């Protein structure tokens, strides 16, 4: 409920200088000293102050779950996924410079391509196996062999039979791990027994 003028006035009164005021969000960018920041925090109209950090797209990042899962300790012990074949049963995996796709299969009837036409499969593949190459993210098993198994269509929908076909292909082709980031609203004996 604070106007841009009121924000600017508060910053200037604290000895700071407004850099940028935004139209749609209640945020402002300003240059202020540490003392001015403390003074501004005492103002009930100011909810939070944080440093305007530099964000680099070219830096390699870790997904938020990596550290909490103690994955870096596994990497330090030499567990990088090397020699592990992982099947990602999803919407496919799109070619991407941060992913090494070893092969794949399409279980859907509208295309033989296992390239992603929805996006979810590529996202999952990145979490699992994005390369350790100095940019983007680093996947949990960045040296693993990723296999795209397309069972979901462009709407993110799959027939149960297509999912089972993807599992069947994965077993027949010696996958060490099968990732299936989906579930059903009803219990399926066929899926559980696959």
C-alpha cells in the first residue's frame, strides 16, 4: 500500500538513493549504507531488505534437493552414475547441450521420436543426469547413461499400457534404474507387477 513516492522518500530520508521503482510489484532497488538499511528496517512499511546479488546463467548450479540429500558426499566418494543406465519414462527428453542421451524409445502411437514435446521429461532428466560441465545444473548422476522413454503425450497424459510398455522396454534393454515420475488415481495391479 506504499506509493512509489513514499518509498523514494523513505530511502532518501535514510541517506540512500533510489535506483529503480517497479510498477507491478512492491519492490524497489536502492543504494543504501548498512546503517541506512538498519534504519529502513525499522520502518513498518518495509518488510525486507536484501542485497542485490549478481546472478550468472553460465555458472553451474545444484538443484535445491542435492545438498539436502547428501549427494555431494556421494560424488566425493566417486559415485557419479558412471556405467549406470537410467530409463526416464516420461514425455521424452529433448536434445540439450547439458544432457547426454544414450538412446530411447517411444511407446506412444503418434510418433516414433522419443524427443520431448511437453517439457516434463527433459526437466526430470536434468535433475537426474545433467552433465558436470561448468554451466547449467549438475544432475545427481551426471555420468549416467540417460535413456528417453516417451510414454506421455504433449498434454502430459499417458495410457497405462504405454507406461507399462515403457517399463517393458526398459527391462528388456538392461536399464539399471527406471524413473517414472507419475502416478495413477486408481490402483493398478498391472503397473505394480511390471
